[in-house]
C-alpha cells in the first residue's frame, strides 16, 4: 500500500453532537484512515472534501493538530455537562500517524482533566501506549476501549482490512488493556454476509475475545452507504465476484441487510455471546448509571438492536445464511 500523505489542519470544534446512539458526543482527531478497511462507512466523509471515498480515504489523511487545545476550551465551558464522549467514530484514533502526532493521547488527557467519561473505538494496537492515561481517565470519570476484530482468518483480514494490525495483535491489545484494569470490549463489526457470518467464525472471535479478558462483544451486520457502495463492490469483486453480484441484489434499494437476515444474525451471535459469558457493552455511561445498584451479570440483556426474536430462535444456526 502507498504511504499516505498527511495534511496538518486546524479545526474549529472537536465535540460533535450524536443522535440515535448510546452516547451523546464523538471526537475524531483525524480524517481518513490508513487501515484502509474496504467496508468503512466513514469513507463518505472524504466526499465532504471533494475527495473520492476509495483510495483517497487511505492515502490522503488530515491531522487536526489543534484538536486537543480546542477540546480543552469546549470542556471548560460552564455549559458542559460531562456526557459520554466516544473517540474514534469516523476514523481510527490509533492509526499509525498517531505515533507521530499523539493527538488521541492528548485528547484523552483533556477528557480526564475535565472528568468526562469516554470510550475509544479502534483496531490500532498503539492504544496500549496510553494505558496510563486510560487508567487515569477511568479513575476520574470512567473509561472503556472497544477493539474491533472482524475475523481471525488471516486471508480474509488481508482482503478486508489491508492496513490494519493482524487480529491476533488486536487480541493481545485486549489482553493488555484488561490486565491493566481498563474495561475492554470487542466489536465484531461489520459482519459481511457470506464471509464472516458463520457460527464458526463468530464463535472463534467471541471465544478468543473472552479468553483475552474482554467484558463484552457486540456483533453488527454490514451497512453499505451510497458513497461506499461502488468501492466496496469493486474490491469484493476482485476476490469474490459471485458474492459481489449477490450483494448488489441483497442490498438493492437499501443500506442495511434485510430485517430477516439481521434477526437471524442477532440470534446466532446472542447465543454465542451468552455461552462465552460476555456482556453487551462497556460504555462508561452505562456503568455510571449502574453505580449504587446491582450490576447485571454477563449476558443479562441482548446486544441486538430492536425487538429480539423469540427464545426458540436463539439456537445457533449452523447453515450459512442465504443471500
């Protein structure tokens, strides 16, 4: 993969209001991502800069060099109510350029200083560098890290996430974070129909996450936004031409998989998660709400979104889902 070009820019704000999610705010110190995951929904953000969401997303990066200072100003406002902030929703905050710029580390330091609960979403193993900051944030306000692991299949990993660390390295990061007392979960996301949605694949990842010390596992199906569709299907077509053609029909006129598929996937994943004794999330806001009350045990509530299928449907389905 070509070495990315990094443009240093200044931003006017860092905190972004989020609706419809289990957190109120997000913060992203970079634009673009060298992990080059072919399915990444954040590719669309490059179109806002008149850049293509394909190769430019991983080859043209932007570092918001003043982000930590701007964030401190925002957190110091009397109106700030210390709501949960997620770092890394539109780019990976621990992609390789973080080794040079240390923007994510300084953002976490600011969140700790202003007693603001936060969680990090990443595939980057560089997150272990900041265990000391995460421990301080956890003591002051609450912290969590969610590490994305989509598959343990090295061939599939290389095809889907060519610039991201190997899955076993991410699991080692989970292990080190957990040993350091940082609440850590695993995102098995996205799940791509016909590639990593089998019971065997999901069980392998979720069991490995549990063995590494993860407290939770969340499984989410692939979403294909219009700006990402062409690039995703093009790359999929290089390796899985028949599957790419099926995706065109499966996702025709929609960005999400059909409801029946999502329900079956939820049932399959839920059975495996419960068997592994993993919880549903490690968001610091969720834990804060439980302080002073008995916390529910692992597997106490389903991770799927929307109405849950009947209990009889929670049996692990062995056959591959039909597209």
